[in-house]
């Protein structure tokens, strides 16, 4: 297929970006705050470019990624506007994506692909399930789960409260009723929900009400948010299996999953980004 064929179906706004190397206004793109599990492909030629687990919120107003699918991106020196930058393009059709920057120290990989939403499309992974657990400070909980084989993506956030789009300060005040939780996208063919439950129980104290170690407050409560009746039943059964291991009653709540609100970027993968050990419980 020729470049002409790749670009022939683009509308004017898409052509201005992909062909004419334009830039959409910040904070206007549909993928700026999009954090589901899947793959981002080139809007023009449909070439896979970025796994969604490499996406992060840089605060710049455009979708940001700290890694690319191998061989998907080409780089070119860009001297426009009196600056020296590195342009990034789709390696298959050479359609303009944006620019890449280094040295900002936002993620472990210290790289930011700044990409126009109009240059990409999102394709959801339909083979993944979701799970939600609250077990104290989400920094440690996220690390425990994200390192497991079969977990595609793990994000820290807030759930179960009375407000929308809460921030960390609000949640810590105890006035929102939100819990610190992790959202897990996992492949049940690789790791079962029962295995996730086992990890959950082994990595916190489910008998301390609104407390894990020195962390005290309703945001640190032990809670399982289920997404299906199967998950609910498995969670209830797991309590029966582990309660004899504890001298005090299990206080873990099991509730239907409400809306998940992703936490601020500095909380994501916090312990690894900052070379810190586990939060001791």
C-alpha cells in the first residue's frame, strides 16, 4: 500500500497533524486521560505503536508514553521553530506522531513520547479481566501485583467514596470515604482470580479495621471490589478458607466495583520509580 493510500481516508484535522506535521491544542485530545488496557495504533496505517501500559500522565496535555513497540517508531531531527527536537513518526507509513523527550525524570525509563491523539487510535484488549483490591497504602499493593506474571497493567487509584475525581489530599482527609486501591488488568489464562486473592491475603493484615501498620484511616481499609458474581463468590469463599489463620475476625469488605479514579501520576509505580523498598505492614 502506498503512502497516498494510507492517508487518503484521513479527514482535514487528521491530515493537518499526520501529513502536515501539525499539533493539536493541549488537553483537547480524546486520549490525553485514557488509561484502559489495549494497544495504540497508527491512525493512518493501523501499525501498532504503543502498549497502553507504557502510557502515563505527564501533565503536558498530550498522550505520553515512556516506551514503544520495538521497531514501530522512526526518529528525525526537527529544527522547526528555532528549536532542536526529535520528531517521532510511524515507521510503517511515516505519519507524524509528535516528539520524544528525555531527562524529565517522570518515569523509570526517563522518556516521554509526546503524541497527538489525532495520530493514533486505541484498540481495547478483550482477553483481559479486571480486579480491584484495597490493602492499605497503594504504593506497596501496586508493586506486589504488577510484578506477577499474567498481570498486564496495574494502576493506583481511589474507589468506593462519595465524590468524583478525588485527589490525594482529599482522600487523606477522610472526608471522601474513598479507599486507596489498585486496578489490575490480568489474563485469566495465565493467572487466576483465586491466585490474585491469595496474593491479596498474604500481603496485608485483614483483621485491622481502617488500618495497616502505622497507616490509619478509612482510606486504608481492607476491601475487595468485585466486577462479576463469580469474583464475588470466590472472594467470599476465600474468607472462609483463610479466617482460621487469624486470631481476630476478618474485617475485609466485599463490594460491587463502582467507578475507579486513577490517582495522580506521581503515585503510579511509586516505589520502583523512587528506588524504595516495600511499605512495611
